[in-house]
C-alpha cells in the first residue's frame, strides 16, 4: 500500500509536467516505472525486475531509456534508484555479452547434427540449457560482484571444460574431440555415463594432472591466461560443484535440480532471470546499437580462410585483448626488485630495501582480504594473482623513474625519495590500479553511479588507506615512466586524475586543505594558492614524482638557506635541495595541482557553455571569472563537494544577474549529456554537515549567500577584473593511435605499429597477418591489375613531405626531419637500403613500417607539453 500510494503521487506529478503527452501515451509503462522507483526508495521490492518488465511488456533497454526520460525533474529519480539501475545495467550487459559468447563457443565445440548413436537426451538444446543454468548458478554462488566480466568468463570456460569432458567424442568438433580422447588415453578414468557421480573423482590429483588438456585448448582458442583459469577452476568451480551436490544423469547434472536452485537465487536477488536468454525472450533483447557491438564472430571454415578473418571486438574479446597487452608488458618483469633496483637501494644513505619488501608483503595481505570481501570469498587467490602483477609493474616503473631522475639530476643517492612511505604506497597503488582497470573493463563504458562492490578507482585508495591528493602526485610520472601502457590505460589514469581534481582531493580529510592554509600563511601573503596571472602561461609538464613528494609540506622560516628540515645528509641530492633559494619555498605539488584544476575547470565550463549559451559569448569570461575566484578565494565551498557543482552555480548566477533566461533545470539537462558525469553531482549536494539536497537548494542556501556581494558586482558599471583564460594544451598523456596522413595531397595514411605478438603463442610468435595487426592500405577502390600497384608506387615516390614534431619540454622545437620515399629504394628515415630484387611495393611497405614505428616511438619520447601552435 505504501508503494502504491507514493507511486500514484509520482505518476500524477509526471502526468502534469510540461510535455507530459509521452507519459500519457505510455500509461502502463509510466505506471510500471513509478512503482519501480518507489519500491526501490522504500526498500519494498515484492517483485523481481524481470516480472516488472513482463507486466508492462517492455525490454530491459527500453525500460532504462524510458526511466531516463521520466527523470525530468532532479527529484523524480533518487540517487538510490540511479545506483540500483546502474548495477542492473552492468549485470545485464555482462550477461548479454557472455550469452552471445556462450552461443558462439558452443557452435564451435559441438557438431550440429550428431550421429544416431547419441541419445536424444544429449541434443544440442538440452546441452545448452544444462551448460547455461550450471554457469548462472556457479556465477551467482561464487561471485558477489556479478558484473565482473573477466572472472565470469573464466568461470564459463570452467563449466564448458566440465561438460566437454563428459560429452561423447562423436558430439565434438576438433580440437576438442582430440583433447577429450587424449584425456582418456592418458589413463584418466572416464566415469560411466549413467548414474555415476563424477564429482567424487574430479578433485583427485590424477585427474588434475591429466584433465587440463581440454582447458588448455579452451584457453588457447579464447586468448585466455591458462594459470588464471586453472586457479578459478580449482579454487572456485570445484568447491561450487561440491556445494550444490551435483547428481549425474547420463553424466550430466539434472536440469530441474539446478534450475530450481537458480530460481531461489534469482528470487532472492529480485533482478534479472537470465534463463530467459535461452528462449531469446523479448525482455532481454539488446537495442540496435548493442546489437552492432555484439556482432557475431565468423566461424572458421578452413585453415586457408583463417588468414582473412578479422575478429570483431566483442566485449569479451576486447577484455581478453586488453589483458593480453598487459601480460606482454609484464612478461619480462619480476616479482622482486631487479639488480638495478638493488644497486639504487644500496646507494642510499638509508637502505630502503627491507621496508619496501615489508610494505609490499603487508599491503598484499590487505589487498587479498579486501578483494575476497568484494568479489567473493572463493576468489581470494585470484586477488593474489592480480596483486602480484601489480607488484611487477610497481618495480618496473620504479626502476624507470629512478633512471630518468638519475639522468635529470646526475645523482645516485635517492635515500629521501626511496624512504618515503607515501611515495611507495602511491606508486604501488597506481600499478595495482592499472591491473585492476585492465581486468575490470566495463562492457558498457558508462561512468554512472556504480555498485558498492565496484573495484574500480577509488577502491584502491580505501584498500591502501591512501589520500587521493597523494595518489595524484604519482600519476603523470607513472605514465611517462611506462611507455608501453595502452591508450585505454593512459585514458583511465587521466580520468583518475580528473576525478581527484574534481572532488576526491577536496574531501574533508584531504591534506590539500592544510597545504592551502600554509600557503596563505606563508609570509602573510594574500590567499593565492596559485595566482590567476599565471593561467594563460603554458603548463610545463616537467614535474616528476620526486618534485611533488619532496615538495615542502610546511614552509621553512624566513630566509631559510639550508636544506629542508626533513632532508637527510648532504649526499642525498634531491630536487628540493638543488632548487633551494633564499626566499621561503612554495609547495610545488599545490601550485601544479591548482594549475591543473583551473585548466580542467575551464575546459568543463567551455564545453557546457557552448551547449547552452553560444548566443551569448560575452558571458563566458564573466562566468569563468566568478568560477576561478571561487576556487581561489572561497575554496572552502569545495570541501566535500564537486568542481561541477561550483561550475553550474557560477553559470546560473551570472545569467541571473545579467537577465539571461537560463533555468537550473536546463543547465542540469545539458550537464547530464556531458561525458563522465554522475547524477549524484546535482541530486545530492552537501548543504551543511550530514545534510544533502539538490543543487538548487545548495545555490540558494550556500553558494549565493557566500558570494552574493561578488555576484552583484557583475551587474554594476565596474565589474571585477576578468580572469585570464587558461592556456589549454593538448592532454600531456595522449599519443596518437589513429592513422596519420602523409602530407602532399596524396591520400596515404600511416598507422601506428601494433604489437606483433599474441598471448596464446607465448609472446614469441608473430600474430597471423591480418589488416588489423599489420599494414592496412586503403585506396578507395578494389584492386584488379598491376597498374594499381604501380600507381601507388608513383604516388608514394612523389611524396616529398615533412612531418612536424612536438617540442621538447622547456626546449626549442626540434628541426623538421624530411621523410623522402626515394625512387632508388633508400629511406632517409633510417638509412636502410633494400635488396634490388624486392618489388617497389614491398619497398614502400617496408619504408612505411619504419616511418610508422619511428613516429610512435617519437610520440612517446618527445616532451609532453605542446607548443603554442597546438593550442586549441
């Protein structure tokens, strides 16, 4: 009754709003959405999500879309509902991706029309049902965090392995048929097909030694890490089989028994009945865009045709490829400090080796425990595996950082930096975050509110008890120190940095506020963490982690001329000593942080402004001035709040005082469409201690009250002095992964070199030649005769082009290099000569490959700040 009453009020309010015609036409759908919203808010879900979808005859995707439309006012859908919907959407996306993968994989494992000797009980339909229900039950019992795509897929491979080994060889295609036969030949006693409980045998050591043949084939076919899948098999899947008391019927679990157990799980969770995927139920059908993303993988017809297959990037394959790239980076890395690192440790005044090893070990125990709590207790060892990968990356990046610092400062003693606990914890956290993000790739790259068990950033900060502001200091140096990071990982770390600057660094317990306070107190100067006058100067991206972690936390007394108070002995020549001047030091980390915050703030404002106020360009500098003034002088307004909240309030305030009609509702509607936004930003704003409300309430009760005098100045004849527009360079972290055009008017493009190794081949064999992994030449018409190739040769030979290079940090631009595709076969890019018997086309391809490799290396090694010519 409570749900019904409140749902009716919500329904009436929707029916009365502007443009309510859509809701009146979809009365049943609107009523269903209202019931869902209220039931979540009141914690009175007496029905499952699938039951609701069935009742109003709507699909999952249509429901989510309609719910978004219904949220016309900021208070229609609460943040609690947003969070629930986000969890449901993630779970649905993962299930959908896995089911499509499951169907395709079964098609590659089983023959379509088995011989007559196989009983009807083992028909493909029954096989599919048994497999899928077993998987759903295993996933539900093993994983608390059911939107984990990678572990879910590895669990699916375990289910497939279990059933393949129970299947008659006549049902199987190669290479699975041979793998099953090999298991039998090796003496692993296959159980009788009728009335025998297989689980009593499966965990014996003899079976473990011999039964891995099938799982090896599965892993190879799906580019999956064998050790990881075996770990899931023995630590999670086997205990699951024992826990559900599998009873064999013809060697297969009884469908009805497993289905009943899954039913109990589904009713308890009150979410999606994933059994309906088997029936291709209309409530679980994806929308058109999802259908395009989940394009079916072409089946392999013959070895000869395999060379021409380009596998589409389905969510599962994309996840496996990302993991594969990380594994390639860490293949040569070790779990312990290298000899080079040990020598750096030995050069220190105080050798940090012991404390580093102890820290790695203790944080490993904490990580394993927290991972198991979040994902599922049976997954503790999976957590350990991932942590070990993070440790490898941690040592690898530390070594790279120290080498570059040695070159930069010409010193060998890094005692102060290497004995800094926060530096090491931050560096290790960053390495583990890269690993976690690689494995935690979302099926839908939606950045909305996430479920409580989400392992993505900032989860690692809570695990390591690390402040976001301290973590931020290592990000830029980490990216520079590891040139092999994928584009996705660089973008992820940049997004982490943005989240810290937007809100995480502004939490009450952040060291940022102490730094700002000390900055204001320094010699009684005006309160300017970073003067506005520096905004239009280029941001020099040449600060290293050493600069930021060793930057003074507390300013020394006036005219301090010696080393900082916490410096070690003289040989420890750190940057804080070398940059010592007669005047008190300013915090490098605070200064750089504010510069970056200003640039991010202006970019966000600029994007939103041109969506809403492009007809009033004169207002942008006014809004920016108020926004920047607030961040600099009223920074307490940012405490436990978000950068975008101040941005929206600044925009509304200037429009109000300038009599431009722009309602908050319109601002919020446009804001919702921006990338990387969260509903909670405008629905749940801190008003006063432990009291939250919408952004409108925040504006009226807090923002306007604090800044009223300043806001009114913009209406006068003498408005405040305008703040300079920040100099916005291209992101310091991006490197081009897309084809670059060779100038001179010929439509020829050079693509960056992709990695030539494949995970399943042990990183030692080049991948098969496909357009995706090698050179792709697109001329815009089909090839027919040799004249076409001669035409390409002529076009390339006539290209006398220049390729611009980015400027080095703090140096003059490098001279332009001429890249000439010489007719005689000499490439000036690398000076190599070609054999006379090579065709012209082969020469050009080789030259383009060389150029492409150099371009990518140059892009990574060049200074990351950009010249004025690259300014937006």
